[in-house]
């Protein structure tokens, strides 16, 4: 379809961050650019960050199309990060654990709470270990035992 015959969509957005806020730094940078360049940069990053979610939310795309949109978005964001590091002469971060990993606390959101003493009581095995885990954190989803059967458990 010819570009001139397509209906245009509009997004009006007004950002007014407080001075000293990181968003204020970004706003100052974008305001320093020519208007068309700032709009292009914002459009590019919005597409990279939100296209998969927008397609999912619309309900008009297949899971395969959403999967590809996610992969393309991830690739675009990775390239953006690489370009930033190159342009700003910042090395690639190296993630090395300098000390033994500590067990992370259990964090749940809107899920049934339970106490896990699996880390403090390593002698628990089999049914005793399974009994301290909830059947599932998300109602209607696979239980931890079913996931262990698929991916292998301790």
C-alpha cells in the first residue's frame, strides 16, 4: 500500500521529569538533538522494547509471529547495547563470581507462601524433600515435582 494512503497513528506524550532524575538526563539529551533525529531514536527504541508486547496484546498475531518479534527485539536491543559500548569506548562486562554464590531468598508475588528448609536441611531426600515444596506456585500450572520430572531434580 502506498505510504501516503495509510492512516496515521498518533502518540502524544509529555515527559516532565524532575531535575537530577535519570529521565531528565535523557530528556535533555533528546531535546539537544534535531527534532527528526530525536523522534527517530525514540521510535526505534519503542519498537525494539514494545513491539512483541504490542503484538501479543492486540491478539492479532500467532505465537510464532510473537516469538519472532521477541527474537528480533532482543537482537535489536543487543545491537543497541553493543553500539553504545563501542561508541562510548566501554568494555564488554565480564560476569565472574569472585565468591561462592549465596542462596537467594525466596521471593513470591501473589503466590502461596511456604517455608523452605531445603538449604538448611540437605539430609532431606525423596518424599520428605518434596513435602516441603508447594505443589505449584501458580494455580493451573505444572507442579515443582512435574518440572523436576522434565528437567531433572536434585
